[in-house]
C-alpha cells in the first residue's frame, strides 16, 4: 500500500503527528483576504451589492475612461454598429470587408477627377485635316510650335505671346515640326522633302538638309541625332553636328512613314507605316530588330512608357482601331484593346501611369486610360472633327490637341510630379479663345 495512503491508528488520539495525504487542502485561517479587499467574515447582502457596484464602476472607468457626471452608461457596449465596422476598416492590417473577412489589401481610393472641358481654346486657321502629318509640338521651354499651311507659329505658354517663326512661301508647306531636347531649336519637315533647323530664340534658319524625295511627315529627336520619316518610305538618321545631310538610311517600310518615336533611354526607335507595320530599330543597325504586323491599318500613334523599360504602345487607323502593347526587351505582344475608332496619337505622361489617346472617325474625342487595366478615366469632347494632333506640356500636367476644325484645345489632366512645385503658374492663364496667328 502506498505510503501516502497509510493512516496512523492513533490519528484521533495524537493531533501532533504529521499527516500525509494525496490532496492539498488550504487553511482559510492562514490566508490574507485583506490583500484582495475580500473579507473573511460573513457579510450582509447589502455589502456584497455595494462591492459589486464599485467593481463595475472601476472596470468601466478603466476600459472607457471616467464617466461624465449626469451621463447614463450605454448598454450597447461591445455591440457592432455600422460606424463601428467602418472604424475597424482602418485598424485591420489587410483591410476589412462586410463579411468580416480581411481580404482587401488597402482602402479603395476615390477616383481622380479629371476636368472634361478645355481651359483654353486657340483658333488655328489653316491647320490641315491630314492624318499623316504632325503639326504640333510643345518644347521643354514651354513654347508651342504649330505648322499652319506654309508658316510655323510659336505660342509662348507663359505670356501668351505669338511669334511667326518662318514662311516657306506658296511653293512649299509645313508637314511636321519637332523640338530638340534642348528646347531652343526646332526641326521643320516640308512638303518638298527638306528638313530645316531653326533657332527659335532668334527666328533664324541655321541649316537645310536634303535626302527625301517627297514630304517629311514625322520627326523624332535623340540628343543631336534627328530622325525623319517620309512619304518615300524611308527614315533618314541625321547628326546635325556633321556636314553630311544624313548619316544612314533605314529601309523597312513599304509605304509612307507616319509614326516615329525614340525610347526614353535613346536606345530604340519605333516607326509606324501606312502599310500597317510597326518596326523597332536600334542605334547601330540599318535593319529593324523587331517587326510587328498585327495592326490592320496605318500605325501613326506610338508611345514609349516612361515608367517601364521596353514598354511600347501603338495605335492603328480607321479599319484597325486597336491599341496594342509590346515588350521590346522580350519581343512579346502583351495585350490589345479595341477602342472603337481611328487612333491618331498616343502619349504616356511621366507623372502618372496613364495613357492618352486621340481619335478620329467616328468618335472625334480624347480618352484618358488607366494602365495596365485600360479602364477609362475620362472621355473629353470639344472638337467637332477628328482629333489629329497631340502634344504634352513640359511639366507633364497638360496636353494640347489639334483638329481639322482649326482649333487647339488645352486640357489640364494630370497631377504634378513629386519633384515639381505644385504652385507653378506655367501655362495657367484663364480660359479664353484667341487666334494663334
């Protein structure tokens, strides 16, 4: 038999003997109940009730703070209400939804509001209604160049001053304009196949370059290298520091070259032609390194992303109507979106990851898209005929669009970048309608 179950036979007669047992029974006489504010002696029912009320008051004050005198205690403690659920939304690390599951990663931001009316309209009499021309460009120095028939006009966005840069006369006309990255020199492509370089500060022509056999409808700068695309199906690479009119000739299109854009790192040149092809060239090759034939109409609209290396967007003409996205680093066709109308221009702002497209028949409007979802953020209407020309301001906040209705509309669409002064007054003149001439 276990020793702890053995009981001495003299138990009742020897109280001083040590007793062994398998249980511990505390002695109430040895406990200090005063330490816990609990009395060891019998108390009245009234005393128990008073201590219960005191305890509840102490607990309530600890959890919710002291009661305001005269304010009754709410009986809805710890019960859910609509506003309580909303407040919990901000406390959940993964968000909070109505089902009680923390599945949303962050609170949904309200969509950014985009003004749908232009803040300025300029009359541009003589602005050609020609899909293949590029007659509007905005300089890094905030000066807008516009080709009107045989003349080029400069509009200073800071002071609204209009200057006539040049007049080619009745024997020639303007087909394209393009600002150099320095912002002081403007390239002008003509109907006779010339490319002229003008010093905009002094309104002086500094050079005339030959090489094309017909009109020069598109221009693109890369530092001191100027690329020109022509109706003669060729692209000429011109180093304006050299004496020769052009350094190399790129042949790959089978019809007029109407789209031309250098990537932001100046390593790749994308070109679009009226034979529906999109080509990509590098700095050192006279043959295209990438060829894409998915479009079914002329490819004039081309835009490189400033947010992701190698991301290229292209838009097709009236029988195609699609915006396509490409990764030139992997030669991958990423996606395609049918917009429902002719695409004349694309631009990717540097401040936000969005895309602007301008459209001709049959919509004649401007669309701001979110990328990469390609959901519509805004649709802008204001022109009465197809929107053929597009340029973005140097601060990345505004665009200007030109149309065959002979107007230029200015739109304030994008927020300032973090590095910009949001109080800048560049181009912030009030709404008005004047003439560019």
